[in-house]
C-alpha cells in the first residue's frame, strides 16, 4: 500500500464528497498519476484506517506507473477513449494479471493466473488505470442462505459509508462502498441476481446490469452462465455509460456475447437526457414499501413527469414458481460452471471442484465459517449439475416466467421504473441478512434484460435507488432516461461515515 505523506489534494479529498473530489480533479486538470496517487492515499487513510470500510482487498503495485504511461501518451496527443487515465477498481472475482483473484475465499488466495479477463483487457486498451481489487460477499454470496452480505474471509466485512453499522449489500459490496467513498473514478461489479443493482442503490451510486451477453464472462469466477454478467458502478450516469461502452464487446470464448459487437454503443457520447420528454414509462409500485420509501418514490415519479415522461401504472403478472426454478438453475450451474473455471487455475490452487471447496471450508471452518455455513454449496453439490435431468426444465421455466412478465409490463412502454431496493439493513453476524422491502432485480436478472439503478433520494440519510428496466439491448434508452432523471433530481447528500443512523430524540423519545 502507498505510504507516502498525504498531498494537499489528498487531504482535501478526505474532507469533501467524492463528487466534489472529481470536480476538483477536473478543474485542476490533474494528471492521471496525481489522481491515482490521491486515490491510493484516500484508500490508505479511510479504507485501512479512519472509518475502515474494508472495501479494497488489494491495490495494483504498478498503479502509479500505469498512470504515468497514460499521462505520457496524452502529452503526445494520444487519447485512447473517454476513460483514458481513469483509475478504476475491479471486483475480486474478475481476473487481473497483476493480482490474485480470490472471490473472497482463502481457497483461492493463491489464484494468480497472470491473466486479464477480456473485460479487463478492454478496459486497459481504452486507457484505464487498473487501481486494485474490491472486497465482496464471499463466492458472490452463493455459499449460504444465512450469509451476511459484504463479508469475506479474505477481506472482512465491508462497511456502508453512509452508516458504518449497515450493509453495503452484495455481492459487489466493496465496489459499491469504495466508489461511494471516492476511492476511484468508477468500478466494476458483477451480478447474478441483484449484485450490481443492490450495492449501487444502497451506496448511492449509478449501476448498470447490462443485457446478458453484452460483456464477456471469461476468466470471471462464475455462479451461473445463464445469469452472470459484469457491469459498471459510478457516481453518475455519464461515467457508468462511458465505462460500459468500453467494457462491452464480443468474446469468442463466451458464446453468449456473439451479438455484443453489433449491439454495443458509445453510450456516453450519445447520452440524451431530453429523451424523457414524451417517453411512455410503466410504473411498477411494489408491495412492501415503507411509508418513507413510498414518499421518495412518489417524489421521483413527480420529477419524471416534470421532465415530460408519460407515466402508466403496470401490474406485475403472476410468476408463481419463478424463485424455486431460478434457485434450482443457480445450484446446478454453480456445480458445473465453478468446476470448469477451477480447472483453469494454477497448480497452487488446490480446489478443482465444488466438493473440494466444501471440504476446504470444513477444514478451515474457524476462518471460513465463523458466522455462517455453506448450505447452498452443499445443496448444489447434491445436484447432477447441468447434466441433471431437471436442469433444462428449470431453466426453461424460469426464463419463460421472467421474460413473459417483463414483456407484459413493457408492452406499449419504453421501460419500467420501480424502487430498486429498500434502505440498507444492519450488518448482523448473528442472524445474517435481514433485508426488508422491495427488490427490482429478479425479473431482469433471470430474463437477461438490462437494469439501471440511479439514486433517487434518501431515507433517514440512507440512499435508495430508482430502477429503470428495459428490453434486451436497450442500454442507451435506460442511460438516457437515467440521465434525465438525474438532472431533474439534483444533488444528494454525500456519505458522512456515521457510526449509525442518527435518529436522536425521534428514536429515544422526548425528555
């Protein structure tokens, strides 16, 4: 970790919001090397000490050298893309050549493949600085039904920068907390069902879960080839759009991406916030919203109307059986897909199939299972994997139910809006996750449709997001609508790193 004295700019960045820090960098035309040094110092001061967010597992040893080379290119007139020189953090289930890829598990602590995942190679070619790897819910939160989001044996518990005792959600917990805290310009998360959208919403970020097949999954520790995808996480719509534009593309090793080159776009360059005017939007009002969340949602709808959107109520069709079918698919694909990945890891990695990981966890239970077990792993191991006779039936059922529901609600509408999630719940090692309120992630995750979350407001100082869900390959439309809403909404309060939500007399009662 960088240990040089804090620069004046770094000290400034410790006392202002991430958005203000980014503007300061732009105003001063800081070099990429200066920005990278500042982000490293901010990580040292706030992630390893200070509020101690535990959001970054490791930083790249050559980060400043990468940035210096990119500065030299810029000085010579070569600017590779709109993200040239951006320091970016990548979730630690995505391979990068200079650091191990652990998925948060001690079983993969020696997983130094020396490879870049194709999505990382695309980012490097576009000129990003690979700043480091972020913490995550171990194994992307597929190990246990009583897990605590944001905890891994390698990285510890990620803390929410808005309230340190609350979840950063998961499984892209570290990316969410780190970008919210201003540890990089933008970050990469991954999602199977909610793992980009939830940590983005709960940490006050913009996050895009793209159409399945827009971004390569090669050399990413898998759960499910039917649902896994990487996506960008950033403090604003334009930055998320710019990052996705360079991440996206076809990969011969990932058949799902065969259409990506033809479908991808320069989303940031084409961004049109005025597209909301006249846009017909379906409004999905979920059950289970608190009064406070409903009030924030209603205010967001008012802003969409004021921006010219035509809002139409929609009802969620019956999707009985979807959850069970999806879970069966995830268990069976996990068993097969993880084994296929582990076979490609170096000899220092001793686990080669899910059964090996289960045995490793049992042998190292004190470190790996101090709070929760591995019942989902064990259930997945009992299946026949993707060769199981029940596999194709379960996948066909889950895909049909999710696709039919979304297509019904999208009929005649450009997109759907709904609250992304409720506000962050307490991190609880005794009971595990105690999430309450709605979730918008399930249907687009199973169907493979794109899903964007944009901060819509706060509930008692905790961020909540507004989801924009569209048809396959409609990323540009979602970004346009999100940018229009972002402009209408205005600025929101920055993280304050409070020990808990300060309710004062409202909680304790009048004296």
